[in-house]
């Protein structure tokens, strides 16, 4: 491998780390070994271990625990160069300033991007911390593994969250989270900055594809499933999840990432916060805080969010961590603080435990100490945060098993769970048009033309946050299956698959073809670079589809994108399949649906706009006196839309009780039938509406859902439960000052075209 030459002393350090990793795989590696003090006694209760360790720590050591530094700060030139670990900077970050955590931001990995080299790098960082800190405290190592272990070349890349949202399937999301955690753990990493529990409310926003859904219940249920998968994955090493970005991050005022939001307290409480709460109730041990500001207050400095809501109302006991440089931003961007110590005080006193200040170990340590000296932050408050962080380290077993066996990492990561990724990709496909039964592609098709620049583009198919922050770097090709490759592999013997490389070629080839599959979409990007003030199919792609339609043969459009895009002239083809960002097995997943190996079951987790300018767009729009065209909810394809290769019917919906108390759950039974000739998976959503309400409520709200497999001709009755909190709203006037409650009165629950009335007493 090609690396910058480290000092010979540090070469020995890496060798020791690798050796220690091998020992760790078969037995405990105490840190420090055979020490009689209480905090190293693995048999002692964790509360006592934390208490004992805090007593032994200096204020500077406690302050260091609250800092998270980027690994780039200890590599190469210790700025942004990457490369070999640098012992001088390791001494500064981990020794002198006792940083409690290291992270690999997007693109920050070892010089050679293999699982084994990742494990060696993390082991070496961990060994330096264990061997060279006074009390031998291991570090937490974090990474954004948001759709598989996506930073590692050769790791299986799952669909982004918006695609998993389209599955409406908690089991698939849970399995993807568990697979990710096993891969992450194999490389020595114990902290995954996932899942995203933000809501998708504005198609312009660059992080739209990182969300599960526009609906709080769907997003919260799937985020909770992801947490469960990540934190309960089987393996020698445990990984903790981080619910992000708490709270209300996805409401930037003009659609651009991190632009401050201005929302009502009722909207914040009833719509934006429940998905985070549901994910945390699944057991998430950490929360990442929103980088943005809400109602004039940066979330990082909001005591209301970080303490009153998170700790006091929801009872969260874990660790809160900021996003990238957000504490410093309180001084430099938001101008709330005159200097850095004051900014630190604002965040810590609000309830922040750990600051992701990736390059500022010295500044953080001296800044928080200065804040203490000025009387801005109490030592008691620092003890709270340091104690929470240490508790998590003890719970993870880092004091006993700080290393992994790097020799096993490649086998544990490279290409694992491809079948699961393929299943998730296929399950995420949403069939929106199928005129004349153009799909599935019949075995009799003799010539299929595949057109569009995204048909054979694996890098854009997987999206941002893959190998690099903005996506797969230039010159790197990700292993995986493109849509073109998937179609070629799935096509029956004797069927010719022709790749058209230009628009003119595509039109010419289409004239004697049975079918053209045109793959359109958008370029991979992340965060602000992915913002799209005009979320639409580009003009050249629209022109291509328009020309193919004019050729007179059936056209199926496949959209590879992180959000619904206004189709314009690309609308109206016989087939329309939304594929999202389906990951490294996406080509197989798309082909499985196109050829009918999988009956499409995906349903839109978001609304698809008809025209530009209709953002934000979501089905929960409140009623009003408006009457202009498209001023009410008017989507090209509404929330929950999706077709199948079979047909379904909804029978009766009945409630267990005609009347319930305000604090009771509502039990429902829904009869569903597969009236077609092919087995399939049916999403069964239940919505609620009210004839009158004390405050404005949407025409319908999703309150329960399930997914059921039905054989051809099968009828089943499924049970669903509506939890009382799902019906709660914030009463009162404009200030939204009241506590959430379930209003008394009539409720109508509907599934398909059937409904049942329930009275809340």
C-alpha cells in the first residue's frame, strides 16, 4: 500500500495495535491490565465504575471526554491530508487534551480503503488512547454509516432511507440496520450516526433523501426499527445508534440546508418532534442535535429542546452530541456569543454532552476551562456529561475489549448481505404507472432498448454519503450492479438488450424494439450541495423521454433520485417506476420488478408534486379558505400511492370498541383480499379524520399501518392498534401553550374506502 512514512516508533505502535486486536478477538484486554481500582472491575455495577472513575479524573480530563475530533486531525499533516496516523498529533488530541471521541467524517478513512485497514486504523487510535492517557480511558469512535458501512469500499450499500421508507416495512429496515452494525463493528467502530428521524417536507432540501417519510408515524416507526437493528445486532462488539437531527431540522425556511426554520409550537410539538420520540423510545443511546435554528434559537443552544423536552418530558438518559462545528457556530455564525468560551457555555448549559468540534481539541479544552473559571459552567454540569459518556463506554465494554481482530474485517464486510440489499432495493420500488400492463416485461419481448445516462452509473445510483461525503469520489468505481447490468442479467434467453448511448441512437433503436427502458435522475450530492431550488428532471432528459414517446413504442421510465422530481415532458410514459437511490444491488432490485420476479409493493412515503413551486408539499396540509388551483393538497402522485401486478380489495374495518377513554389505545380489524392472480405484499394504512376539532387538523392522518403477504385469492383480517399519543394534538390559541391531549369526540378511522366510527369520551 502507498502511505506516507510514519516515524519508526509509531510503526511499532501500529504493530502492537494489530497484535492487540488479535488477542481481543479471543479474550478480554483489560485497560489497564490487573489494576485493582474499582472502575476497571468489569464485575462492578456500572454506576459505581462511573462514580469511581469520575473521582479520579481531573477537570481537564473530564472536559476532554466531552470533545469529538475528526480522525483527519491525527493523520498526515493533521489538517485534511489523510494518510498515516501522526503520533505528534495523536499525542496532542488524545494525550494532552484527552479527547473522548474520534470520528471519521465522510471520506475520512485509512490510506487504503479496505475493511482490514479501517480496523487497523481504529485499533491504533484506540491503543494510543488506552496506552497513553493517565487513566487508560478508551475513545468512542463514530462514523456516518447511513446506508450500510458506506464509507468502506466493497461494503454492501443499502438504499438510502427515503427508499427504505417506500418499503413501509419495519422488518426490512431493522435487518438493514443490523447488517450495517455488524459491518461497522467489524472495523472497530462502536458509534453509528444513524438513523435520521427528520421528516421529508420540502423537495428542495438537500437532505430529503436521508429521511424515511413525510409522515411522523411512518418516519418514527421506521427510525425505531433502524435503532433496534443497530443496537441489537449479533456480534462480539456492540454499536450504538444516534437519532438525528433533533429536532425539526428538515424545515429550512427557503428549502436550503441549515437555513433557520420558523414554525409554530403546535406544529413543532404535534408534527415535527414525534418521530424522534418514537425512535428514542426504541432504546437509542445517543441523539445528534440539529445544526439549524428554530424560531430564532439555534437547536444546539436550546435548553427547551435539549433539557425540557428531551430529558424532562421524554426521560432520555443517554448522550447528546452536536453536529459538525455547531458549538463554534454559536459564536461565528449565529453571533449569540462574544467568544468561544461563551458559546461553549450556551451549549453545555442547554444540555449538550459532547461537541463535534473536529479540529479544535485545544480550543475546546481551554475554552470550557475558561467558561468554568468565569463561572459560566459548573463542574457539576461537566460531571453530568462526562458521566454519561463514560457510562456509554462501560456499557459498550470498551474498557474490557477495546480492539477488534483486523484480520477478520474483510470477510465480515466485503459483499456481505447482498441478498438483503437486493430485497430492500426491490421492496423499495414504487410502480406509479402501468398503462396497458406494459410491466412486467413479457418473456416474448425480443428487443429491449436501455437509454438514459443513469442506466449504467453505479456512483449516482448509490447517492451521496458513499465512500466520500458528496458521493463516490472521481476515479473510484463502486462495486455493484447498475440498472443496465441488472436488466441484461434478468432478460430471458433470446431477448436482445441494446444500450443506447445517445438520444438519437435511443430513438432509432426504439423503432423496432418491444420496449424502451429509460433511466433518468439526478447527480449524487449531500447536504447543501444537494439543495435543488428547481427539483425537476433536467431539460435534456425531458427531451430524451419526449422523443422516445414519439417513437411510438412502449416506454418505461425509471427514476433514480433522492426525491420526487417534477417530470414535465418526461411524464406520461406507459410505465413509471420510482427507484430512489437503491444502493449497490439496486440494478438487481429494479430488474426483479421490471421482469416480474418481484411483485412491486413499494408505496410513496412522500408526495410527488405536479409542478415546480408547490413546495413544501405534504398530505397533512391543514384546511383553509384558499381556493386557487393546487393551493390545497394536489399531488401528481399522493402519499401512499403505488401499484402492483395483482389487485387488492379492502373489506370491512371494525373497531374493538365503539367508545374509548382518552388515554386508551384503539384496536382495529381490517379485512383485505388479494383479488388477482399473483401473490403480493399489501401495505394496509389506517387514517383518522374528525368532523370537528378545537384546532386545525389535516383532513386525514396516518395512525397505524402494517404490511401483509397475500397469496392469490387469499383474504385475511389483520389487527392494528392506534396508540393514544398518535391522536394527540396541542390545544389552545396561537401560542400553543397547552400540553398535548387527545380531544374528546368523534373519530373516523378508514382503510381503503371503508370506515369505522369511534367516540373518545
